[in-house]
C-alpha cells in the first residue's frame, strides 16, 4: 500500500528552530500526513529531539537528505543517527558539482560505493534523488558501456547494485528532462521505495511547479505504475510555491491524493 508523506524541503523556512520545527510537524500532522522526509532542517536540532517531536505528532521519518560529506566521511555516525530517527533510507539530494562531467562521473561511483555498502550492511539503503541533470548524455571516462547517448542516470544504475543504491524518483524533474515518468518508474521498479510527487503546469509560457494533480502530469498513470513497483512512500514536495503558503500547497496535494485513494 502506497503511503503519502511530506518532503520538509517544501517548508524549509519553518524548520530552522526547534520551536518552528515543532509547530511545523504539528501542522503537517493536522493536514493528515503520517510520514515526512527530513531535508534542510537546522543542524542545531538533534536527532533525538526530531524523533521525539515527530513521535508526539504521530509522524514517522522515512527518508532524509544528508550532507554528502557526512555520507562519505562520517558514515557510521550518520547510520547511528538514522537509527535514532527510526529511518531506513539515507538520501543524497543531488550529486556534488564536480562529479557532473564525463571526466569525473566515475569518481562519484568509486567514492560513494564504500559508504553505500556500509549503509546496506546496516540494513538501510543509500538513496539518490534525481533532478533533470541525470538525463544529460555523454561518453563517460573509465566507465563500462560508455557512449555519447548514455545518460548519467544509466551509468549510476549500472555502477550501483539495487541493494547499494535506490533512486528517489522525482516526477517533476523527470518530466523537466523531457523523459517519460511512467517509463522510468517501470525501468527502475525495484529501486524506488521512495518517490517525490510534484506536478508541472505552465505559467507565462514557462514550466512551473504545482501541487499534485493541479498541473499537467498524468498522475492516474503514474499511480498505476507506482503500484506495480516497490514504492512504499510517495513524498509530496514543492520546491517553489511562488508566494503561496507552502502549507496550503501541501494541503492541496494531500486532499487531491486522498480523493484519489491515497493517504
């Protein structure tokens, strides 16, 4: 059964003090969400405090976006913190800039391989979140099956086994890359325990983010594809609410998902 959750990056301005974080989690719970992803929460709020606040509100923590330097160099402590949070998915929000070239992509795979193995050995999963940049194509140096038309994402899927790296598929960014969301859900059906739900609409000739089912993505088909995958959590995210209340945006998405049969 697919469960909905809120990606806290949407409300990142309201998670920078323990008082704001407490109020924000309660607002998320009042909307109806039972799960969250931690992202852009103040580092001053300790994992024990985060867990206590979320437990009190009846919210589970299912995924994080963690500092890439900590994933690389502080893996053991990061795993212990996720134990405290009760969270099994340790996420990377984006590939650091230096790796995004044909010369250095192979270094991303070699650098993150050992942390990914440690995370797997602890019973957790390293999760990589895509934007549209992972659909860029080039012949990567020092990687097998390199070709000018091969996507960064394809190199990553080949470089990490499914038990070493999952993909936090982001519906908006797949569409922004000009790719077929359902096709990529199907291709990665055993790698996407968590996904980001985000819609796309057009305003003044430009694509913009929108609450789920308020834009032009085919969510009935997306839900059908996710039902056939290993997805457990559909995490609502809206990076930019364009001046509207991010809590209202999360509420609109939740209500649309509930009306579609997902809570």
